[in-house]
C-alpha cells in the first residue's frame, strides 16, 4: 500500500511530545511490513537538522492557493533515519514555520491550515496518489475536509483518509475566516459540519477531521471510550457518538530500535534482561551527570523519575508532591520536564531553586532527548500521575528499560500497566508496575510507597518485576498491523 502521513511532528527531528514518536514509529513499522510510506512535514527553522539526512529540492515552485491569491512554497526531500520525508517551506510574509518554536503562537490554527492546504496541493501537483492519507491531531484536521470539498474534484477522487487524534484537548479552534483563506465555503460553518460544539462563532478543525475522515482513531482502546463517554472528549463526545461506527482506539507502540537499552547509543552502558545488573552503571552515570550524591555505599537508595511535558494534563500537583514523598521515603528524585506555559515555568523554576543544594533531587527544566534516554535507563521507578493520558509513551519506554512504572489508571496507562499487587485480571507473572486511581496525594503515596517498600525490603522481587516489564512487546509490530486493517477497510481497491 502507498501511505502518506501528514503531521506537524516527526521524531527525533521535530518533537514536542508523543505525536512525533508516533509519526516516526508508525511509519517505520509500516515500512518494515513492506508498505511504501512517505511523510509530509512543515520545514521549521527549529528542527533538529542534525537528525535529518541531506536535503534536496523535490518540488521547486509550488504555488498554494490562499486568501484569494497564492503563496510560493518549495518542497524539500530528506530522510529521517530511513523514513522518506517531504518538508514544506513557505516563502510567505507570515513566516508560517520560522517562529523558533513548533507551537504556541496566536495564529497556530492558521499556520497549520496553510500547511494542510500546501500538503494536498503538493500531492496534487506532484502526481502523488497514495491509497491512504493518514493525518494527525487538530493541526491537520482540515486535510479530509479539503480533500473531499476541493481536491477530489481535481483528480484525487481515490484517496482515503485515516485521522488519528492524539490529544482531544488541542482541537485547533479558529475564527471562520480561516475557511475563506483555505478556499472552503462558509456553508461548512453554517451547516454545523465544522462549527465548534462550544464556541458558536468558531470552527473546529478536529471536529472537521472526525466528520470528514473515512476512519478516525485515538491512541488507546480505553481512551476511545473516555473520549466518547466522559469529559475527556473536550466537547467532541457527541460528534464521536454520531460517527461511532468509524471510530476506534488503537494502542500506540514505541520504536523498538530507538528505544532499546541493548543498543541505545545515548547510554554509557547497554543492557538487557540477561545482564540486567549492568543497568546500575547507568544509574551511576545519571547521578554523575546531574550532580546527585551516590549514596549506594553504605546505604543504597532508589531513584524515582518523571519525564514529560509539565502541563495540567500531566498531574503536575502530584509530580511536585512525589518529589517530597520520595525524599521522605529516602529515595532520590530526577525530573526532566518542559513547562508548557509561563505559570508552570515559574512554579517549577521556584522548585528548582528550592532544591538547588539538595544532593538527592535534580530538576532539569528543558527538552533534552539524549538525557531522557539516560534517565529511563538510570532510574528505578517512573511516575506517570496524569489527569488524563490518551496513550502515554513514558510508561512503555520505562518498561522497556526495566524502570518500574507507577501510573494513574487512566487512558492508555490502564491498557499497558498492570498492578503487581492488585490486578486480578492478569496472571502474576504478567504484572508490571503499580496503578492508582484517585487524584489525591495519598493515592500516589500508596502506590509509590509500595514500590519503594519492595525496592528496599525485597530487592530480588523488585528486579523480577522490572524484568517482567521488559518482556512486554509494546513495539509497533501489532499496532501497525491494526492500522493496516483499517487502511484495508477504507481504501479504494486499486483496480478501480
Ligand atoms: P505527550 O504526547 O502527552 O507529551 P507521551 O507520553 O505520549 O506524552 O510522549 C512523551 C514523549 O516525549 C516521550 O518520548 C518522552 O520521553 C518525551 N519527552 C517529554 N518531555 C520530555 C523532555 N522534557 N525531554 C525529553 N523528552 C521528553
């Protein structure tokens, strides 16, 4: 099958969170199964150019219809670790993709509406006719809308769209003038297909994606249920209800080459289940790197970690509390997090200062891919106390690195982590972590406390639990097959 992914991120070159991992990992998973996969991305100024192969011009003068005129673009081609990528470079005064950041500007919906339009224009003009266009999240929700309203009448009648929602909170809501800029009729607002379910003066790209795509997925089976039936659909539950027959949850995977402690190039010492004891060398290296004291002689201490965006979604209150609780229980704590707003930046900045001279805590308030690998390998436990978590990758990566996850039982966390003490639904030898359900401090304390108790009192059982986690295969092998089933269901047979 010929599949084109259209997205705003692709790891490791463009990554703000899990979306980037998924776009890269799924593409590689599909390529490994023999499919022809290409990825279309914006050409940002802030990409990690050191993670991208040599660029060459793929399409010189792409004129993209926009705002009753057209905008001149160039499309460049390069590989990101073996995956074929096309980068849209726009030469407009709006400077759409040269903002020194991926997201966070007032005109984000407009920027990504333009990207969506330019991607389809590129497919049209370059003669590319994929069986499947797979687009992702609010940023590219207009792709199926544009395809069925405009491009199918211009020679793209056989293309079908799979639309994956990674985060219902960020829906790309814009004023209706974006419709006109993108060449779409105002009736899409008045007849409710794109009108935001809450703000009656606005259009919603994600809603458009749900209404127009041939199939819609979100990133775990449990989150598919939450999005429809709880507040976690952020106002789109009713739209999903109308379109429930084409909506399903497919668990994300993790890239098994990129996230593999046996070959991970960022680790000072590689290790696997058979030589698990070598993991300790990474713990030592982590302490040295982050100026934590090494108390292993005479009294050893576990390292508890948190990696992730510092966002209300992630349960930041519990993250802060976990630092205090870990110290109280004689554990060390490492945090690698990127604050998503000024307020949280100030809050965590204050905490960082507070713990500055504490040899058992380190807060690193940046996005640092390389360091994240060392934290996954060096820590003993990883907390994921999210308020909601569509899938979550940190717990799956932690499992692969033999770092025991302690998670709140929501979304994909519920589908991937099984409590060692309490999960009766699964055999004891398949259990892999700790799960709590409430959002109060004592809920986290009881789960983290059980983990720390096991680490101190039954170290051999703790190592066995970590190894049980490492035996899980959360690679892209199965999820990629699930996606192929969806593609097969919706695609137009090539004979037509
Ligand atoms: P989300 O997509 O909501 O951010 P996920 O758990 O799905 O959360 O994915 C998070 C991904 O981003 C993981 O690969 C994680 O390691 C990475 N990550 C998050 N924050 C950081 C950071 N500050 N530095 C390095 N990697 C990070």
